[in-house]
């Protein structure tokens, strides 16, 4: 049993009780099923919650039923080569993305990003001179990113150095003025490079400016990427080499994070070595700052950015992205480190378990697999330090400061003497000297954290309780279809109420007919066999309603309806399908969503701290979703508690009633991964 609660603040107000879905633990199934399952002889089990404390009003309906739009495309982007990086634009909504695929070892390392169409842009100039730079002749193409193209630039006259502003050969990054990253002038990446120029492990930008239709960066040219090196080594690296990469990459990220940024796209293609034959040929560099974002506010405050979740926005590369990035959460330092963990395991083992998924729901399937794969399982053939590293970073909180020294120390046992190191670890050594880094025994941590990825998924009852003035509330569990009528007829104080138990999940024709008669949906529930129960009432405050049935959680639609003045007032699931009802004049001023492959404890607590309260819940065998709202009228008592139990919480409900805590919503589904 797991319980979470908010501190009590006295307030007055009325509790709108709702019927919530309840169903047995679902069998594994595809996230895309038939839209109208046939009725079966299976007996459905329902939970009915009733209360007396409603004030009827006279609604004026204008029903707008909506049908599901086609699922959004997922964007794929090939890796860059040489010193090339996908330029800026920040996070891109999945719906606005062009698809490109790079086949890599039977799968694809797909990046979601915007792009420019080479067929509609002018050719890059033959010669380049920007700012106070020398003149360069544009030679061979090194690679292409989401917005930019990277070429070798050879100095037309002068130049004696291999690197620096006087180098005879440089990398030229071109971005067309009409690309999405340049909608408001110079690329966003320029701002990041300006803030980070000189940062350890980040290549220097020596000149930048616009020439013709292109924005141009003049940078140091570097050597092969870790992806190239991995391929040249037969797609496997030694533990010593990957350990060297680990400690140096952690050091580079520490310096980057110290500047207030997270990289947002850590992967083998974005780590490059210096030029072959140069003093830096064994030195590691991190490129491609197009998805970098601030984890710390700029200016004097220096506060951590606010937590948020927007499930329709993904940033990064699907194969290596953190679970939080998949779920659309605000990027923070933990995300770079989780992506680094996947990068290291890939280089060491040659493959990750989630490679090979295809289709429009690929990101969903990859994220689900990541959540279901425990560090023990993912690292079962890796030296222990890699498992400890993954375990540490996947258990970090949103705003937690990483203990970089401790993370580096995990790999000490794998680092060979200096003359045998294939990668220089200057940054890690300096960090150790500066801090007097000690060898840390990871088993002797100060406060062991609760592991979030157990590799043993489980479903539970999730019940939500609100504090309010004493009232009479009843629940009925394990109710057969034939007995539903008598429980519903016992009444909730509405002037009139109708319901339909249908083999169709949210029967459109019946709902529209009731809308015409001035009824509004006040509760919905679904069962595993695809049937549903819809309760519609007069006396609600709603003035307009819309609902959607979707094979995946319909956040894009919810976000669109929010902008039109609707708010979520009911949610349910049937198998892996979601049903969401949104209403106007709901009494809420703001709403947010928490969606996860387990109970999103951290996100819910952060929302509570910002004044939100859970107003709707629903769950499938894969995910749990919570709608949290801020009411227009402040209530005297803001206490809210949640409870997770393996069995229906009969005894716990009575204990809550004794404390004037009443059921606000209840569902059954995924809570543990």
C-alpha cells in the first residue's frame, strides 16, 4: 500500500462526486485496437460512488462531439558527420516534424527535430567570409543535421595552424535563413555557443555571421565521432575505453551544467575526438548544441527552471533519450546523464534492448521498454560500475544536483594507467585533484533511494480523496450489470439523470441524443471487453461538452481544447483505449497532465506545491494519467490524499471517511515499472 497526502488547509466548497472506472488487470495488448469492440458474454464489474450534495442548475447545451484525428507523425533525423551538428530551434512538437530515417544496426537512431528541404534552398556559396574571418573556400561536405549542413572550409591565403582562428582548415556550418531554426533571425544555437564558448570539451566557434541566404558558423574541425570509432572497432569497445569515455563525458557535462545548460541530445554521434595526428586526437569533445536548454534561470536569481510536462513534445534521439524526455518533461541535468548511461552501454554491448521498434508509436514502445528494463537486466553483462551509474542517474530527482565526483569515482577500477588509455581523461583528473576526490563505496550511500525501475511491472488501485465538510457517501464494488440501476437510482441530488451500459466504448449516438435533451456527461467508466458505462445528468454547471476516444492518451487534443476554454471533467479507459470528456464552465481556471508508465509521485507532489489538485484519473495496463486542476473559487480545505493498493481499498475508504476525506476518483492500472 502506498499513500500520499497534502497538508490540510481549511476551506469550504462542494465535492462533485464521479463514477470512476474499475477493471481487472489487463492482458498485454497492442496500443492500437479495433475502435468498436463487439459485446461479449463476459460479466463486467463496476465501482459505483454516490454522494448527496449537489446544487442543480439549468444548462444550455451546445454539444460538439469530436472524432479522433489521425495520429501525429514521428520525426526521424540522421546523425551528423565530422563537426556537424543539428542546429537550433529548441523542442519541436511531434506534429510538425518531417520524417527521415538512418538505418543503424537493424534499427534507427532517430532524432525528433525540424529540418530544411535541400530541394527548396539555394546552394551554399563557393567562398565564405563572415565577420572578421579570413576568406575560406567551401570544399567537401562533412554532414547534415536537422537544420544545418557542415562543410570543410580551406583558407584561401595564410593560415599555419591546425586549430584556432588562424587554422588553414575549419568546419563551416550553414543554416538557411528560411529554416525553422532561423524564424526569428540567427539560429538559437548561436546564443548557446556564445554562452559556452571556452567551456571545457565544447569546440570553439571563431567567427559567425550571415552571407547571402545562409547563417554561417566557423568552428574548429575535429576528428571521428564515437559512433565512427565504435564501427571501426567492430561495433564493440573494451571496458577500459568505455570507462575513459564515461569519466571524461561526465566531466564535460559537469562543466556544461555549471554554465546553466543541459545538452539535450547526448549520444555517440555527438561526441567527437580531435583531429588525427594532432595533440588532441585522444581528447573528447561534445558537439551539437541545437537542443541545449537552460536548467537554471539566467540572470541573478540562478533558480532551477520550473517543472512541467507536455507529453506531445519530445526532444532528443529516441534510442538514447531519457524516459523523462520521452514523456515531455522539462529537461534537467539528470536527463543528460541518463542519455550518457545508454550511450555507454551501447558502446560496450553493441546494442540496446529497445532497438528495432518501428511505426508511428515507436517512441511510446521504446519508452515503455526503457521503463520495463531494470538496471540489473540492462547491465547484466556489463562491469558493475555501469549498472551503478545507470541506477544512480535514473533515480535522480528533477532538480537534484548530480554528485559528479562520485559518478566519476565509480569507474576508477576500470581505468588503466595513462600510457594505456585510449581516451584522455584530463577533465576528470582535474576535477579529482580540485575536490580531493575520494574513492567512494557506492554501497555505503547516506540515504538509499527507492528504486523506480524494478523490471517487475504491477497494476494497483489508485484512489484519490478530498477533504470536505461531513457528507454521506457510498461505494459499491463488484457490481454486476443487472444491479447497476438500483445503485444509480439511489441518487446524487441531480434533478435528472440517465445512463447507458453499452458494448460500444462511449456510444456516440446515445450521447448526442442526450445532449439534445440538455443532459451532460457526469461520469464514465470502461471495462476490459470494450463496454462502457456513461452517466449523463441535468443540474451540472456545464454549458458545452466534447469527448474523444483514442488509442493513445490524447494530449494533443486536450491541449487544443484547453485553448478553446474546455477542461477535462471525466476520464476512463477500456483495455488500452482512452476516453476523455471536456466541458466548458467546469469551474477550473487551469489544468495540467501527469502521464507516466508508473505512478508519477514526483510530478504530482510538484503540482500540489503549485496549487493544483487531482480532478480526474485513468489508467491502462501500460500508463497512468492524472488531470490536476486549479479551481476558480478557492476552497477552504485543500487537503488531498492518494492511495495505491493491490486490492480494492474497502477498509481504507472507511478510515478516510472517519477523517472527513471522501473519494474523488478511483481507477485501476499501471503504478510500478
